[in-house]
C-alpha cells in the first residue's frame, strides 16, 4: 500500500515536493562552497575555447553542451562560477528527478526522500555535477527519458512517444553514449508484455524525431570526414585502459559511495523481481553488458543507468521499513547523508591542497585508473591547478621575443588543456594566435602561422622537434599541485620549420 500523500491547500506544492526541493538546495549549497575553491579544470577551459567557435559539432563531442555554456557566459561572463553553474543546476535537478522516479513507481514520502538522498550521496554525481562537461547533462537526460518511458509503458499515448523522441534527440546532441540507453529501451520493450506497441507507428515517429534533431550534427560529421569515429578508435587504442569485470564492479563500489552501494546492488535484484518492473531492470542490465563487452570504460560510464533502478529499489525498501521501527529509516537516512558529505570531501575541492594530500595518503590505494597517464598528489583535482601559471610563464617567453618575432609567432599547445589555458588567460592582455594538434584545435588548423617561429607549450615529441632548424626549451611551468604532465611542462621556442606547414600539421595530428 502506498503511503498516503500529504495534503495541502489547492495550488500549493505537496510536502514531498518541498522536501525534495530542500535536498536539492542542500546539494546546491554544497557545490557553492566549492565552486571557486581551486581553478578551472582542463576540460572547462577547452569547452570555453569551443564556445568561442560555435559550430554544429566538435571532434570529441556534439555541440549542445557548448551552446549551453555559450548562453550562460554571454549573459554572465566567463568567471569560474558561471562556467560551473549550468551543471550544478543540472545536478540539483537530478536529485529532484530521483524523487520523481520513486513517486512514479508508487513510492511515498520515505521512498522519494531515500531516492533523492542516495543520488545526492553518490560521489560520481557530485563530480559530474560540479565540473562543466557534457556528463552533467547526460545523467539528467537519462533520468528524464527513463521517467517518460516508464509513464509511456503504462499508457503509450502518441505524445509521450514524441516527448521521448525529443528527449533522446537532445541527449544525442549532448553525448552519443545515450545510444546505450536507446539499446536498453528496446530490450526493455521486448522483455515486457507491451511488445505489441512496436507495431504502432509512434515508436518510429519518435525515432525519426530524434534523428531530425541530431541530423545537423551528422551532416557536420560527414562534412569533416567523421572525426569523432577516429577520436573514439584512438581513445580506445591509446588512452583508455582495459577494464576487467571485477575491476569494473569495484570502481562502481567506489563512485556510487562505498557505504550505500550495497543498496544499489540490491535495487538491481528488486527491479528484476516483479514483472512490471522488469523493463527498467533490463535497461540497466543492457548498459552493464555493453560496457563489459567494450572492456574499456571510465568510472562514470554506468552512472546514468542507475536512474532506471532507483525507483523500484526505494519502493521495496520503503515497504520493508514500514514493517520495522522508524529509527531504522532515520538511522539509514542519516548514515547516507553523512557518507555523502564524507565522500564529497574526497572528490570535491572543499578542503585545501595540503589537507587533501593528507586525506589521500590515509588510503593510498586509489581507484583503478581508466586512462593512461600519471596522477598528481591531488588525484582528479590536480587538473584544476597550474593553468594560470602555465599562461604566465608562456607570456614571459613571448615578452622575451623581438617585436619582429612577436608579430609572426603563434603559440602551440601540445594538448587541448595547454592551448585552451593560454587562450583563456591571455584575453584582454596579449591575445596570441593559439594553435594545437589535439582534437578540435587540430581541426581548426594552423591559421596564418608560416613556420618561422613558434612558442611550444608542453612536451613535443622528439621526431616533431627534429622538423625545426632549432628547438630550445627556455622555461618551465612551476605548479607542484598540477598533474605531472603540467607541473613542470616545458615552454620552448622553435624556429625554421623544414617542411611545409600543411605537411607538419598532418604529422602532429592527435585525435584522442
């Protein structure tokens, strides 16, 4: 029996809505504390660079997240808090959506609160809800799509199919991994007793609507030779590490909160236990299977799929707790809140650098890496350091050049973080021509650089250095908290390119 809903005067929100809003507000306040604690993250600088060149696509992601960022920064400026505000709001909305998903499966007040708190306590959602990237919107799109799909399976009205098609189309315009959700939705229909809905025209109308929304980006891909497919191949071959099933599960244990993860595991079984809940369990199982087959998955890849099982899970938990004493519910909720705060101290920039270093040294066994490359003392938070310093040392190198060299020099960032940092922090100061071989910087090309003189930021490969008549490292970054690659990154002056610029550009290409 579903817990009786709170009653209020007509037109006022129900008590559950107020409570969900309160939890979302607490999450907002938590992020506000850390919003400008450190500096820009590497990818945030890159998104700003993309936003300066609006297009229908980019090498490593579709355009929606860039358009959203451009809208916010055009109105409010490019301060750090503005850049992060959209994903923080999306993260708060995700907490609210968790409560709505619980309500959709018949959950009362307790179930809705548990769902919201469990999502708020998951470290992976605090990370993607803090650093600007497409992942922060991705998890929200999945939750909304799963909610619409659940209602559609109860009452497959045509407008719900179109709503689902529009949501998936926008989600694809944000991140292609939503195709995993599409596969899960198809399997969910096939395992349900609603399979006959596939004989109606509306599922296909929804698919066509999704295709129409993503079509301009596909045209962009075709026009540029499908660079994202090359990016994905190279990332799998050169960047992402192989992940065993056991490692994959262990990582989920960490990113979903070690204290509450047993509940998430329980929710998978609960969702499969009832015939009417089995479709959402199939969504989750399909995504897990896809990621296991792939064998190279980052820790956050599965995180959007948990929205599929949270509703049935907390509803069953609520039913069980109703037969027990209230203190079990309150104690469990309190433990989840404390676990969420504790893990937030680990994954968010709330403590200072030295406190974080000591905290990480307490448990030296870090989560298994999904990507190649050395980590700094601050683990993932290290990429919020060193960018201003890197710009400053590059500016000093530029100032040391003659006026003639300054007029013809370009600044070459070896990776997109280095290039984007120079581009961002130089605004209003010296406005260099910034180029680079990495992802969309390579696609944007070398501009009007003629090969005579180049400031190289970062470690250029030896075979590429040999293409110049002279190559001299003249300075180094000094940012001990940054990732090793950037902490002492070299800044060099290269002169006299021996081959045509176009040939050089093909040799240095890095789509990964």
